[in-house]
């Protein structure tokens, strides 16, 4: 009975057309062209590499897509237990007529050809969105993105600010900033002006969020204009910054961005906890890990200083979920946001989602985002989440707390779609 | 079959009359007078505030109880997913005739009136205890509480020592100590005498525990009399203490209290991990959070130095439960104590309770306490715990380990009631 | 239906003959002689002590085995909830004809006698292995073990290196090293030579792994020969090392051992996170605990520097499992290894195993090891794991992901046995 109920709730959740609040879609090339675009997703290249495939086999210069897919498929039997491979199989079954439950050396070539034919249909992108129950998709845009050449109603810009906060000391970053805004960075005043220019540009193109990923050691703090000016002056005269000065500069830029979020009424997505390049000889995008010794207490000053800015927060380490639940339960401006990267597997989504649904106001939970690079992954990733959500709604709400099915569905709808609309104002 | 068995076990657990080993009940006003006493519980005010209700709406000076309830009820539809709201609904159904499964703008006024009438019955306090299956309730008493005017058999005093350990540098605290004991604090000797006086007073009034909540950074240590005297002298001559001296003073007082626990044979409840005033503009009692980077290794010296003192330990961060289980498994004087505050939701109680029942001697587990401020919350909170306990006893013990139902029930009875008696000597 | 399926899978898993990849078996006295060898396992002595039995009662000099068992049995009713006691009961039922579900003051003496008679059978060791489904068992050998007098096909040597890394500053350790290798330690060169000698000796006797347990604070790092020589010289002239120098010496030895692992193609088992002697007056082997504030980021340099060395990693704190899953997912040379000590209870094995099966390549997971001191514990400990594995294969793979039973069993077989063969080359 519980299985039937779960099935019924899942069927209803499936009907909800979604807005995906975070992805890495390139709006000018949103869908895939060959299976290589799918198997090239870092989940498969890094897992294949982890299971023994040499990086050179994957990233060989000039490698044609079909050969690359063939090499990766040879490894899939070492990875087929992973939920990531289950996404791939599920989407190939749904979109490309795969009837087997595995992708193997024996069946991949015909799959490759069928997928290529499908992807070549002129409206594949639109078909894929429709078949995936996706209406609108948030992007991750470099701060100097022109935001031209795509439909900002379908693909919602989001100002990604990692480079500004952590790489402003690089000449290249400052040159990109100047090019994007027309403003020469000569001190704090012009830096503020330039940042303001970015927000004006992004919001004029319907951006609905600012976003950043943050290392475990980072703790936002207000930096005085005088201190920031001193660091910036030193930098602009070509000197190297000390470690402390570097951090101060990052803190200053981060704080200034948050001020702009307040002014332009943009939520600031914080993705907390990633260490970059922990395995520097790993494959592309398969080099980052984390140190779980991080706490949201590091963000105390920020949350207190900006009561009007909403912070949708993702945490990388699963153990951070309890703090996230608790901080969202107390701070009006903190909301839970999806299940990120290394925490995005059912074993962690289920307990994390359960705790959020039990202790965070229902209006303050963004259930899930895809984080995808290619549209085809939206459906299987959201489907994984919907299955878990249906299970929790069934067990915790309908059975244990005797909610009606329609009450449970309303809660599901709210975390899947409603809160994306209300929190990001879309 | 498993559901029936669980139901049967729960029905048996329901019959056990309990001693609640930790609450914040005011023994002179133990039960509520209006629904405002219930909705004024910080869980509701902080969640409503988190979901958007301005603090000024909740804490407006002179606000009458009924208006306050009305304002909070307006927010409940944003919070009705939370287990905290489920406690409120459950108790209103049980005690005040609520028949709906929600408290809404449409039904709250009649509920308010019914509750007020019920609460006005002269024996409501006794009725409530009986209907809740509660026999005796531990209190949380300020160190300068006279402990007069109530039945110490029903309401068991507990010496709460946060102020002494963390706020002795405040003149007000020392004045309260002097007033309570008649001893002027002029150095370590008189401080020890005063603390001894408190223990004499509390135990003469049937206190059965000493208790304290502790921040994540605190690490107990023995401080020499000479060092303590130096710090205390500096303080008493009106000088400000350095951060290190402050910590030393806290450590000295804490260690001295533990010595008194040994002498007076009182268990020392340690509630580990809370950061106070993280969100200082939050509502009353809705400002505290935590930094989960804490370890019980910080208490190593304490546990070794006081083998005759029992330390019932509560941890705030869910991730601390594994250390708590392990330290209780090894140290004879460490016992597990309830599920505290941010860890007191089913998503965390269930795995935490499961791990304790699997790895800590059954004599060393205090299953649950209510932490309530008003008697009406005892029943729904214990009921939440009993449901989880029944599920674990069913699944892990009767099904997986083939225990008889009566063996499983005996274990349940022991963690719910038996250990409270044996550990606190009540 | 799910329960039947789980039962069917478990029955198949039961048939797999295992290689136990980590134990503390003494190959010259592998099985027990009396029940005292079983009840003397630190799990029972430390839990009994934790529940109130004085250390002197357990470790009284000259205590005869039967009296010792009697004293421990008197305490078992305080511990019978623990999974550790369930191992004891299960093995006594399987091997020694116990028909009750408890070991009590009323039944233990006849059990003692029956067990003693069984253990006295000349082929008990072989019987026990066969009845346990165990074919080969890895040992934990001191670095100066002669490795003589036993069948290295059945009992596979493993070079345990804690003493070398953390106690080389003790004269006794250096004397043992000299005695084992014939090399006087006069500096870095001779130390390297001696270590090389150990690896030659161990691999000549079919050793298949090097192993070490590590405290939470340890972070491997390369130390220059010059720096190492300076520290070693200071040590050899009889001076005390500073804390920093001690750490440098540990790091140097650890790094040198890893170089030998590379040269001799031995996996290096890292057991991360134990603090020794936290409770120094506890019973034998019942004194160690942990500080969960540890991160695998501390091993970043090591994993990058030794791509050809496989590191099977065990973590002590349950919260470390997420990092272990993630690091194994990214680093080709990191593999997950069993469920260690305080994490070796069903409440933690189940979520940990689930996460690994969902996100780590199936070729990179060593499901379980017994960690046993006496052969009789192999069966109940592996059985506990098999039950959890059967449940996860049933729920997550056959039901949720619609794998066939034979596909699920193949995955189970791989983590239980296949990967032990492929990773350790046995």
C-alpha cells in the first residue's frame, strides 16, 4: 500500500513543469550533439579515470567524439553501480530508444547513431525540454558574459562571481572587468562602480540571481574602504599580495557584491565548501574535493549584516546539512538550496531532504537543481530527486503524520516549483 | 505485520509513566494559561520570524495574548510541515478538542477559547500531567533560586550553572551569588565556599542534577588555585580580564562545580555545543546556533579526573552523536542524554537512537527529555520519541535480532524510565 | 516480497568463500582455547567496564579463564542490547551449541565446557575456518615479526608500521629494527636501508599489504633528506626531539614507507583517525577514542605524490565516510576499506555502505574485514555485514534500480571477495 501510494505521488510530481534554478547550460548550445557530450560530463570522465582509464585516453588532443565514447563505454562496467551511470542509462532509454539496462561495448554504437540522429533534429532542444518537464533554466554566466543571443525568458541569467572574489589579483580578471564595464580599476571607488555596472547589465538582461562557490576556509567580513584601498593600491602597483591581503581583497569584493545584491534585489546563491584542484592531474572538472571542517558560523556576520538579501545555500559536505537546516530555521534570509555535487546521491539526499522538510519553513526550501551542462541530464537528475521526495512525502507525511495526499502533493509542488518562483521572483 | 508489531509496542510504551529528566518548567506556573503560552514557545516564534513575521509583530510591548496568537496563526501555513508545529497540533487535539489537522485563521479563535477554559480549571496542571503520563519533572533552576513554593517531589530541582561558569566576571552575577549564599567573593577560597553553599542548598531541596550548556570552543581543564586567585584578584579590583583569563576563570569555576558534584553525588548534565546570540536581532530564545566543529576529546581531562561523577551528555550538532556513542561505550562515567534542540527532530533522533541502542550499554542511556517550558508539550514531544523508539525496537530488535516483544519492551522501558531512576537516583 | 528477496540474496552471499583482508589473528594460535578468549575480546571487557565492572575484576593478575568469564557474564545483561554481544551469542549458537538467545549466569558454565571441548579438537581451527566460509586471512604483523611457523598461504602477512612511524624515537623501537634487519640506524641512509630490508623480508614471505593506524592530527608530507638527517642525528645523540621534530620524523618515516610500497607494489592500508590512550586507566585495548575533526585533505600531498600506490582507507569517525566516498570517486589510488571499529555497527555500516555503492566505482570497494583477534569472530562479523549488504542490494539495486538478482549478486560478490583479490593481488 505504501508502495502504491508512493507511486501515485510520484506520478503527480512528474506532472509538475519545472524551473531549474541552477545549471551550467550554454544557452547557445543547450542540448547535446553526440553521445560524447553526455559521456564527456565530468561525472563519467572522472569516474572512468578513477577506475583506471588514463587521463590521456580521455583528453587526447583531437580525439573524435565517437572514439572517445567507445573508450569510456569500455569502462562503464566498472561504474555501473553508480547513480551517475544510472542517470545516463535512464536518459538514453527515455530519449534515445535504449532498451537494454546497460550501455555496453556491444550496444553503444547503434545507440550513438540513434542519439546523433535525434540530436540533429532541428527542434531537439525544445523537444528535450518538453519531454523533461522543464520550462525555464537558470544559467551560470561569467561576469563578462554579454548575455546576448539567447532567450532570457527560457534561459535565466545568473551572475557567477568566483573570478571576481578569488582571482581579482590576476591581471586577466581585471582586464576582463574593464572590458565588460568600460571602467579602469584604479581603486575601491572604480571597483565598486564596475561591480555596479555588472549588476546593471545582468538585471537589465533579466538575471535573477548572483552566485558563487566558496572554499571551506572562507569567512565573509566587512573590510573598511581604507584597508581595501591599501590592498588594491599595492596590487595595482604590481606587487604581490600577502596571504592575509589576498583574503582581505576577497572579503572586500564579496561584501561589495552582497551590497549590490541588496540594492538590485538579487538572491545570492552561496555554494559552500569546495577546495579546487586537490587532484591537479585529474581530468577536466574532476580535480576538486573538500575539507568538511567548515561551519556556517563563518557566515554569521554576513547573515546579520544583510537582512534584505536572501541567501539560497548549498553545502558540499553532507555533514553540513544539519547546520544548513538549523541556520535556515533561525535566519529569515537563509534558505536551503538543492543537493550539491558530492552530496547529490540518494544516500545523502534522502536524509538531508527529510531533515529539511521536518524543520525548515516550507517556504524556505528550494528542493533541487540540476547543475547540468547539457539539457538531457535535467530529467534523470530531477527524477532521482522526485523519487526520494515521493518516498519521504509518503512515509513521513501521509503515513506517519496522516496528511492527505493532496496536502503532501502541495508540499512537494512548493519545494519543486513554487519556491523557485517566490524566492527568485521569476 | 511489522506495522502491527510497531503499533503494539508503541501502545505498551505509552503506558509507562515517565520522569522527565530535563525541562524549563516554572514550578509555580507549570501549565499554560492561554494558547499564547504555547504559541509563544520559541519554536513557533522563531520559525514564524524565519518565515517572514517581523520581530516587532511578535514582541510588541503590551501585546495581548489573543492578538499575538492571531498573528502567529497567520504564519502557520508556512510552517505546518515542521515537526514542531505537529507537536502543537497534536497537543491541541489531545487536550483542547481540536478536531481539524491544522490550526488556521478559521479555527483558532474557538480553539483559543476552549483552551483557555480548560486551562482555567483549577486542577489543569495535575490533569495535564496525568494525561501526559508524567509523574515527575526535572527543572532548570538558576543558582540563586530559593527553591521554595513548590513540591520538590513532583518538580525536581536541578542546579543550572551557565551564569557561574561564563558570567562570573559580571558584577551582577557575583552579587547574586553573594545574596544567595551570604558569602562575599573575595578570592578562590570564598568562591569555593559559596559554590559549596549552593550545592548544600540545592541538595537539601532534593536537587538531583547539576547542569550546564557549553559553547563549542570550551575545553574543561584544572586550573591551579594560584592562577585562579590571580585572575579573580584582577577581576575584583575592577580590571577587565583578557580572553585567556576569562577562559581560565570559566575553567576554574567549571572544575570546582564538578568537584562539588563528586562530593554531593550529583550527576552533571553537560549540554555541549551551543553558540549564543549568533543572530542577536532574532526573537527571544531564537538567536542561538552552533559550530559543529567540536569534539568530546575536549572533555578528556574531565572524564579522567572525575571517575565518580556521572556525566549525562547532550550534543547539539547531530554529527556529534557518533562521538557521544563512542565515548559512552568507553568511559564508565559518560552516558547519553536525550536528543537536544536542533537534533530533536525525527530525521536525527532515529539514526542517533539506533546507534546508541546498538553500541552503548543499555544501563547508560537516558532516552529522552522534553526540554519544555510548559507542561502541555511533554506529551507530544515524548510521543514523537516513543514512535521512533517503537520503530527501532520493532525493526532492529524484534525483526532483525529476533528478540521477543517483552525483551524489546524491557529495553524501551529502561531507556524511557528505568535509567532516569538509576542514574539520577530518583 | 522484499523480505523474501533479501533472504534469497543473503543465502547466496553466504555461499561466497571469503578472504578476510584485515585481522589481528595470531597465526600460531588462531582459534580460541576457552570462552575466555572470546569474552576477553576488548569489546566485551571495555563494555563491561563501561557498564560498571571494575578494571581490577577483569585484569586481576593470575585470574583463571573460567572465573574471568563468570565475572563478565554477570555483566552481560547490561550489554545485551549491543551488536557486539549479538556477535558473541551468534557464534556460540553456531559453533558451540548454545540454544538460548542470551548467555546468562544460569547457562554459561555448560556453554564454557562445551566450547572448551570443541576448541580442544585438534582440527578446530580448520573446522572454524570452513564453517565460517573463510579461506584466507590477512594478519597484522609487527615489523620485526619473523613470519615463521605458519602457512603464509592461509595467513597472509601484512607489515604493520605504527611503531616505526610514531615510536622510532624510542630506543627500543630502533633496537628492534636493528635486530630485525641487522642494520644499525645511524642516519637517513641506514634507516632507508633498514626499511627496505623489512619490505624485502615481508614480501619474501608473501606479505600483501603494508598498514598503519593514524591519529587525526597527522598529515603526511615529504621531508627533505637534510631535514630528516638533522632530526635523526639529534635523536641519535640522545637529545629529546621537539614536538615539531617528532612530527617531521614521523612524516619522513611514513613517506619512506610509502616509497617502499611503490617499489614493492604493496597497497598501503591507512586506518585514519584514532587517538590512543584517551582513557588511560581503561581496560587493555579499551582506551582509544577519536576526534572527528579530521579531513582527507590532510592526505592530498600523499595521494598526488604516489599515483602507483593503492591506498585502501578506513575511517574511524562515521562522518568521515562522505569524504572517503568522494576521495575514492576522484583519486584513482584511493579505495574504500571496510567499516572500522566505532563505525562498525549496523546503524553506521548501512548508510556508509549505501553511499559507497552509489558513488564509488565497484572495482574500488573492499566491503568488509573482520579485524578479529580470534577466528571465531569472523563469521558473526561478516554475517552482520552480509545482512546489511543483502538489504541494500535488494532495496537500492533490485527494487529501486530494477537490477536482476544475478546482477545484484555479482556486485555483492565483487565487494565481498573479488576486489580483495584484485586490489591486494591474492
